């Protein structure tokens, strides 16, 4: 069984990111009472978009078909709930192990920073997020709640050394690579040339 809410209102009623638009959540996998839920566009919305474009096929048609293919895949192959391995509050040893494992494997690493400014020349890094696949990653905070350093003294140096090794050696991808690269360099991290 798969639940396929057609439109934002049914998706909202099933608890799929309440308040989000259908364009923001369509195609994502949610769960309701242990059943997979894949929200998508309502057929009338697809039709209205088509009529607004003079009867020509729009990109929404292909998106809708792919969402239905996901549902078909689950119906044919069954549903296995994904497992996630996200470490949000790592120890220094966990940071070192994660970085070393990915360095040795030369994995593609998805990289993101959270900063205290939108201006590269002023921004300090509050958090570094890295992932080695869609279900596994690590969040490396600079500070605890209240502004106290998350890692102290020699531990912070060990964390920086481990992170620098991965960022300077592994293939890196990022959503906002220009900003993240600039901020990272300002904060002493060299990003691998892409």
C-alpha cells in the first residue's frame, strides 16, 4: 500500500510538512501510520497549467509521471523504511573517524556551512555540515547553545585538522559553493579544486 495525496491539502492533512506548498514536498517520501506517502500534484492542477500554456505539454507532466513511477516501484518492490545515520552532536573522535573514513574512500562529500553573516569577509563559521550519501552525515558545531565553544582547546585543533584533510582532498559538492568556499578559506579551510 502507498498513500498518494493529490495536492497540498490532502498532504497537509496527513502531516506532510504542514504549511508547505505541494511544489516544495511533491515526490518526497513521508510516512503516515507506517505507510509510505508520496505527495504529488492534483491532476486538475496539471490540466490548468496545460491550458494556461496554450495546450502544450508542460514540465509538470514529466514530474507527475516520475512521482507515479515512485509509487509503482514501491508497489512492485515493497517499501523499506530508510535508515538515517546523522550525527548532530559528535565527539572529537567521531569527527576524526568520519573524516578519516571518507578521506580513505575518496568519497564525494556534500558540504555546507552555517555562518553568522552573509558577507564572506565578515562571516565566521558556526557549523559545518558534511554528508557522504543521502542518509549519512555529520554536523560539526562551533558553539554550544549560549555561545560556549563546542570543542575545547586541543579538541578543536583535532577537529579542524580532520575536516581540513577531507575538504582539501576529496571531491566536494555544495549548494552554494561560491559562498561556502569563500567563508571556508576565510576561516582557514582550503576546499579541493573542483
